[in-house]
């Protein structure tokens, strides 16, 4: 009987002030959209930074006539080198073809333009420069590439992305709660007389609160589900196209992003709605 | 928020062995520093009918608010049915209010509910089983003489009828104590007498009734115990029948003893 009562109260509330409900739903919708898009950008930036960091290693490209075994031995003798991993020109070509997603074909090439190489993993990013310099002097090594600068920048960038992300997400969350609580406060305010009467005749506080909290949850859910549909739909649509155009950027694929992101967005919407309601209704429940 | 997990039972002592209302050395100071009540000592027994009189701002309403725990005493104690309201937890207040009915000058009915629905509302929100509600509502509306108007909205009822609905609502949870704050303040003399008669019947059924009013005529004619408030002090506590105001209502005659009252004797 009580749950039916609560539901009836919620529906009455929404019917009585549809504009306020629309305002709440729209607020949650817009803020969840911002939250959702912001999160996808953050996650992608971090994935990018991580993938770049992973690639930070010294790559020694070999002359065509180099003695692979001798080069490997000399590379591994350099202090700070963990391992020298041989990448044949064929492997390198296959990797490139894979990354370009079929836009170049092995068959199109008359010969493999890529050299053999060693990917030298270094125990610390600080050693990169020294290792690179010594590797360059080894006979049979044509060219050495390493991305120290990029590594440092990426590390700093990653920290920045996280810091900014946490602050912005926190602010977004807070502002959503405040705005929702403000719009719901108007519906609570419109019913303050009723609340007063309920308190006067002895309604328990939770009994007074629940319809409003349910209303908040419902509005939050509605707004966030709509936003999740938009964020999810657009992400699933845009990412394949982006990967196609800028193939060197490692994007987080939709199936790796959305199953986690969307439930979080929806739950967040419901939570924000509940919290907003609670904040408002408590203001009117002072005994 | 998780209050529904436990429902504190409030049991007032209605045996008559303790006073229904026991106020002791009570001071009430508002946050702005204004002292609304000074050293009030007052006992009201079970089943009594008491008028609280005094001009606006004399502290009548404050006393009522203390009795249904809208206000907390600054010092001293307020006991209702042996229960110290100062020690009542916030979540227990609703359960106190099921034993203390309150009616107001402005009726405080829900405008979108019929008379019967307004009364039923007080039962619904206290968790009364749904099938029991209609018969209880019919009974209480019968008691206040509104059986034929149960389906009317408040806007379709006269002031007196609205107040009767409010009384019905306050009685529906069978309170031990009924508080009325200027219940006839908005009513014409006929309706006023209706309401007073109903309140008398409520008293006769064993409920303690406390009425705050400045309708001197009513007090004069009803001949009940009268507590006179002045600027936050309880200045007179006059036994039943010992109170009469002069014609202009500007002063107070205390006649004791007094001949049986001949005019409109209500109870």
C-alpha cells in the first residue's frame, strides 16, 4: 500500500508541475551530456598518453648488412638496457600494414622499404639519452630514435589531465546536485503546506521524503538515460570515423568505453536526482 | 533517511495518574533574544478543558507549540502524558503528534482533497490499513456533523465546516490531547458555537482539550478553567467558572463564587 502511495504521490507531483519536471530532466540531461563527453575525452587523452609512453624506447635501425648477433650483444652490454628485441623488416611492415587498416597492401610494394631494427627497452626513462648515444656508435646501427622529450611531456600531460579531470568532474557533479536541488526545491516549496500538514498529523520523516526522493531519482534517471543514449550513440558513430581519418591516434573503441561509461552516467543521474531532492526536502523538514 | 527501518513507539501515560500536561519552570527564548515565556508552571489533568487567553504576543501559541514539539524549551521541562518532550528525539516527534491533535485558525486543509480525503490523509500517512480507513473516516465525520458533506472540497464548505473537517482530521488518530490555536478566529458566532460544542464533546469523550483564544465571549460563556497569559507570564490560573470579562473585553473580573450560569451553557 505504501509503495503504491509513493508512486501515486510522485505521479501527482509530476502531473501538477510538469514544467518543473522538464526543467529538472533537462538540467540532468545537459549536465550528463557534458559529463559524458568530458569523460570520453579524458579517457582518450589518457589512453593516448599511455600508448605514447609505452612506445618510449630506443629503436636502433640497422644497416642492411649489419651483423645482428653482434649488434644485439653490444646493445645489451650498455648499462640500463633491459632487453633488445629484434624486429625484422617483415614484422615491421606487417605492423605498419595492420595499423593503416588495409590502406596499404603488401602486394603493392615492389620491395620492403623498412629496415631491420632492435627495440631496446630501457629500465628508466632517464637512461634513454645515454643509451641512445651509445647505441648510435655501434657498428651496423644506421640510426637511433628515441622519444625522451615526448615521454617527459606525456608524463606531465597525464598528471595534468588527471588533475584537471578530477576537479572538473567534481565541479560538474556539485553543480548538477545544486541545480537539481534548486529545481526540486520549487516543487517542494509548492507543496510546503502539504508537508507542514503531514508533519502536523504525525507523518514520519521518511514518509514525507520518499515521494520527493523518488521524484528526483525518476527525473535524474530520465535525464541521464537520454544523455547516455546521445553520448553512446555519437561515440559509437564518431570513433570509427576518427580512427579512419587519423589512424595514428589510438582511440578507445566504443565497446571498450560505453559498457562502463553509460551505466556510470545513468547511475550518476539517479544519484544526483536523489541527492538534490534530499537536500531540498530536508530544508523544509526542520522540526 | 532510513527511519523506516525502525518506528519508535510513543506511549503517553493516559491512566490519569500523571497530569496530561506538566510544564515546570519553563523559559522560552527565541534565537533573536526575545524571551517569549517566563517561568511557566502549569499542570493540566487528563480530561480537562482549558482556555489559554491573552492578547496577541502574550505567549499562548508558544505554549501550544511547545506541547506539540514545534518549539523546544530554552530551560525547564514540558511533559505530555508523562513524556519529557525535551528528551524526544527528532524522529520520534511524528509519533508524538499522532497522540496530540492540533487545529488552527486557518484550518490547514488540503484544497485538492475532499473533506473525507483530508481526514483519510491523516490515517494514510500514519500507516492505517487501507480497508479500515473509510469506516473510521465516516465515524469521525459523523462526530463533527459533516456526514452529508464528506465529498465536498474545502472551497465548497463554509469556514465553520472547514474547521469541523480539521477537527475530524485531528481526532482521527485518537489523540489524548487536542490543541486548538484560535480555532474560531475566522468564524462567525454561530459557527463558533458549533466548534465549541464539538470541542466540548471531544472533552466528554475523555480527551484533554487546550484552546488558545482571545474570543472573550466564548471563554466567558463556556465556563471552563482559564489560564491568562500576559507578556510571556502566566498571570492567572482560574478554576472553572471563576472568569468573566467585562463587556468591552478590556479588563478582567474575577468573581468567586459565582451564580450558576444562565445563558448559553454548552457542555
